[in-house]
C-alpha cells in the first residue's frame, strides 16, 4: 500500500500538518521521495493509529515517543511510563480539587454575604494588590 501524505491524513482523520509535526519531533519517519512524492506504507498507518490511541488514553507526545521505541516484551519499561503518567494525573486531580474548593468557597461567600460588594471580586483585587 502506497499512500501520499494527504491520503494518510484522510484515512486517519487528522491534518497533514499534524503528520508533518510528528515527523519533525521524531514520532514518525519521513519517507524518501519518489518522483517528487513521499509514499507512506501500512507501518506508517499503524504508527499513526498507535499515536492517536495513546493520545486518547491521555499520554503526552514525549511518552508516546518513548513507548514507540519499546518492544512488546518491554513490560517493565511500559509500566514505568504509565505509572509516571498516572502520578502526573493524580497531581493534576489534586490541583483541580483545590481549585474547585476555592471557587466553591467563593461562591458560598457570594451567596451568603450581606455586603453590597462582591466578595469574589474583593478577594481577587486584594490578591492582585498583595502579590505586586
């Protein structure tokens, strides 16, 4: 199977520029030119599918690049990459829970405060003046 970059992009529902970006950062190979065209093969289609599935699973491009270098037998290395991603996700969840608590507190204060001034805006303006 020989596909041009346009047909490869269309078959995977992505933009041609996305493929070129993946090539620039080393996620995909750059095929040699043949009669001023670069032809892609089944392996390129599989690589692109791998990248898309890994992105859908929440992996970052640098992690996907690392996984692409591993063999099916490299279970320890694969687990290491996934464990690191899970740790980062847990950290992000904690950050988001903290933000949720802050915003919920502000909302509760805004609903219950008898003051004419908005306590949310007062808090934000106070933070801006104390941090400068």
